[in-house]
DNA sequence: ACGCCTCTGTGACAAAAGTCACTGTGACAG
DNA sequence: CTGTCACAGTGACTTTTGTCACAGAGGCGT
């Protein structure tokens, strides 16, 4: 993986060089296939997860297998939960799955702990990560609490567009799952949106047009 | 306020003595009346909030005045959001209101920033606070996303009991607001719970009995 | 070509939640 | 005592969402 240093520099420019060097030494690199699950609900975490390339989705699952999307992680992001849980070696409350092939660095918990005091840039990074995730979670919560399903669907599509562009490779079934609804309902709502000219439906993908 | 040091020692025993001393010097003390709003949506925060006595509720409001309860803060807690927002002097996304008369300490942002590197116990406290709030928020999210209103009502009552005991001074209207529902619906559900023997309804308060 | 499977569309119905309209009732001020 | 007001209860109805049943359409292996 000769290009790791380049990826690091590209996506984590705010980390001081010495830290980046140590990051390479102390962490393990892992290649994820599309659809692979990195963090699973109930799992014990012993590492922080840094994303180098690709796209991860972070979601919540309950006992009965219902799930819903919390947010996406892009290169340069880290999983806030993995840091928080890691901080006490507790069970994860969430799951993370690779949406595209992805590369992650796994940094053992004790190392990240030490970095907090040793590298100011690491400390700032961690705080920034918490903040960002907290806010995204609040947005999700807002949507679920205040909005009707059709608004939530729009919100969902916009989020996807932000990270994937106007050509979304999604089945109605997947969408229903991530919004914790049912396929038929999503089908109907999508149909309405198509009639309004917001998008075009195809088999297994959706083309977005005039989405505000 | 001669008993401030005692309150601090009682509720923040994990902070090292030197830090507690500095806390007393650098922060301002504020007495809150029941119902008073400490942090308002959209407000700029320049201090972290530490709770010494009383009870605060933290909730989210949207544009149309809908709201819902996120979690409670008890003595010894701090508002995670106030720390995160403060860290960048940004606008608050939430509101906090005193449920009972309460006392808080307001610590100016730059001071808390310095403490992070200066006092290990402060750093641990901040991390712990984030973690705890994140988890409570996740629970709230779970409830809203996966549960039906009657289950959420139970969850809501349990939360209240945790901090207020079995005698809840609440009108149906208030409950409806905090669950972002309507009074009539809450009335009906409460009635059902009363029939099941879980609680007894009175004017302006509710008495809990066999709540699991 | 054929069967098989997944994805999609749709009508009919059921359940949950919200809304409207109205009644009753306790508390309290004057 | 009485008028007023916030709180509480309830029936009837609407809207939203979920469920069931089924049909067509595309892709894919054999």
C-alpha cells in the first residue's frame, strides 16, 4: 500500500506530520469490500476507525432488526462512536457498513488515548469529530421527530446526493429499511416525486434532477 | 453562597482540588428559578454550563415551535452541547430549561479550553460527558424511530421517574408537547395506562405505581 | 426458450395518530 | 357565590402509514 502516506496527507492534512508518521506505524490498515460491515451492534471496540477512502454508512439497529440511517462517513472522517466506546471498551450501539469499497485505519485504543495529550492536533480532531457527529445526529432526530415520511424521504435523498451524486444506486427496499418504513409506501412516495419531476425512477437506481 | 465549595465537592468529586478551586474563581454562579430558560435555540454560547443543584431539561425545538425532550441534567452533569458549541462559539441547536430551581456555574470558553490540557480530570470529565449525552440521545432517537406512541409515553414516564420520583407534576398538555404529540391522544393513552393500573391520574399530577 | 428470482407498481384494507367539537370539573379571583 | 379559565375526558372523523395480496417486468442461469 505505497499510497497510504499520500491518502493520509490528502484527507488528514490538519494532523501534524509526526502524528501521521506514528499513525502509519501504530495502526492496521484494512481494505473493505462493498457491503462489508466494519462495526456491528453489540461488538466490543478496541480501536478507533479512520476512513481513508470510500464511503461508510453508520446506522442504528434495534432488537428486531429494524434499522435506520444515522449519517455517512467520508474520507477524512472518523467514527465518533468508535472513539467514545473505545474510551471505555464498551459495546458499540451502532453499526457501520461500507457503501463502496473503502480503506480504513484501525488505531488501538491506548494509542489514541496517549495522543490526546501528546498531539494538540489529535485532540482538536477528536473534539471536532464529536461535534460534527452530534450535530448530524440531531438533524436525523429532527427529521424523525418532526417531519412526515415524504419530507424525510427528500432529506434522505439529499443526504445521499451529497456523498454519491445524482445517480443513486438504491432499491426501494433499501430505502424503506434505512428510513424504517415499508417498501410499498416508499414506492408510492417515489412515484409522486417522479410525477413532480424531481427524479426519474429506474430499476435499481434513481436519477435526481431538480432537488433543492 | 458559602456552600458552593461543598456542592462542588459533593457533585464533582472526580475533579482534582486545584481544578475545583480554579472553577470557583473563574466561573460565575447563577441561581435559576423554576421554568427559567438557560440556553435558548439560536443563542451564541460563550460558556460551559455545570449543574450544581436542581434539575434541567434539555430539548430541541424546530422552526414552528414544536419541541421534544432530549434528556435531563442532574447535579454533577454538564451540558455537552454547551461545551461543543462553545468550542467554536457557534449557535446552540438546543434549549435548556430549569425544571426545579437550580444553581449553575458558567465557565468562560477559553478557560475550559486551557483546562483540557492542564487538568487530566477535566479532560476525562469532558470525554465522559460527551459519551453519556451521545448515548442518551441515541436512546431518544431509538424511541422516536422504532417505538409507537404508547411505548414512548412509558419511556418518557420512566425517565421522569428517574429524576423526579413517583409523583410527577405534569399536565397532559406538557407531556404532549415534550413528545411532540397532541393532548387528546396523550389523554387517551394515559387513561389506558390507568386502567392497566400502572398509574393514577389527578389534576396536574400523575402518580406512578407498578412501572417496570 | 424456460423457469426463477428480485424489483417494482397498485388496489384494498387495517391500524395509528392527529384533529375537531363539545362537555365536565376543579381552582381561584373578585 | 359565581364567572372565568386551565385542565381533562370522549366521540366522530380524517390523514398518514403500514399490511396484504397480487401482477407485471427485467435479468440471469441452464
